[in-house]
C-alpha cells in the first residue's frame, strides 16, 4: 500500500499538473526568458562545437544535453521543501506545455487566410511547421495548420502531461529537451542526416505512448465519426513515415471528416505523406474545429495525468 509520504507526493504531483495546465491555458508561453528557448540557444552553441557527420557524435550530444536537464531539475527538486517542490513542478510543466500558444498561432493563420492575406499566413507558418512557406498556397497552409495542431497536441500537450505524471518535473523537462533537440537537429538535410539520427529516434520513443493516447482521446471525442477516426489513426496512420505523427494526424482527420497528407516541401527537398482520412481537403473552418478538439484533448489528458500522478 502507498504510505502517507507517497500519498502526499502523489497529491502534490496532481496539484502541480492541474495548476501547470491552467497556467498554460491562461497565459500561454512565457513572453520573455522562456526556458525552452534558453535551452535551445545552449544546444545550438554546443552543436556548433561538437558537430560531426556521425551518428555517434549526435548520440553523445543528445545524451549529454538531456541528462543535464533531467539531473538539474531532479536535483533541485529533491532538496526543496514540499511546497517549493510543487511550485517548481508547476513552473516546469508550464514551461514545457505549448497548447495555448499553438492554438493562438493556428487561429491567427486562419484569420489571415480568411482575410485573403497570404503573405501574413505564410509568415505565421514557420511557427507551426518546418515546410518552406513560400511554396504554400491557401489550401496547403490550411492543411499545414490542421496537421500541426494535431501533431503538436500530442507533442506539446499530452506528452509533457504524461511524462510529468510518470516521472515528475524532471520527466517533463527531459521530455521537452528531447523534443526540442529533435526539432533542431532531427532533420533529413545533409548536415543533420547522421548527426540528428539519435535525436529523431529518441523523440520517436519518447512520443510513442503519448501519440497513441492522443489518438484514443480524439477518437473518444469524435461523436459520429469514431470508426473513421480509428481507421485514419491506426490504418492510414500506420503508413506514415513517422511512427507517431500519423496516429495523431489520422485521428484528427477522421474526427474532422477531412483528408490530410500529401506532398510536403522543405528546404532540403520534398517528402510525400500518405493520405489520412477520406474526406475533402481541410479549409479554414477546419483549423478552428481542430483547435476545439485540441482544447478538449488537453483537458482529458490532464485528467488522465492527474489520476496517474506518481506517488
């Protein structure tokens, strides 16, 4: 049985999860001195000094940075009194969540498309996707926004919550370090094909469970479309080159009744994604509908994480 100390730790973790999620919903990302941006700057500085066209070099780079973040947060939390420990956990979770800012950017892009301002929509696109925005027309921008909301609901909402529930603030911080390094170096361009291999594979592993939890939550919310959402997530999504993105994007496609996937053009070249779902291509209204689903998934994921908070 769990002792009084274990119950107190679990209760503190549950409180931190609820308050941290509420902080992200109310405030979004910190406007200045964002810890994730600071970590990214450090990681970029280190990369410039240790880069080699080598998987081993990339693996050592990722391991050292993730371990440093994990150990720093775990050590600092261990020596604090319980109230301060909860405060640190809240701050860490708030910094690692990105749901509110994701939604704001997606809706601003929707507004720009509705206003016919393609230049502004293209300027907003890099905050959502890594595609070359100069190659995106209105329809492709709408698809990019819906796919980004779907994938990042898993990466920036569900995953931090589950890692927090399982491993505390060190888990949430370590997960965000992995995800950030994948975004920085886990690419298929000439510079990062080998060096970024470990970051991409580690991110795949870290998001395997969250992506499937995300898909199941979306399917549960897909009233009247649950079968279509299941098929798009677990049949169509299995053909996606990412073991995780296809699950989340497919579930959203089925729930929305749209078709995602197609040719994505990056600065290093084009990549073809399989079709996800069986509907029409998404329009601007579908961006807002995707945001609505993402918000509800965040609430449900918070409930799941709170129930499963470690003790």
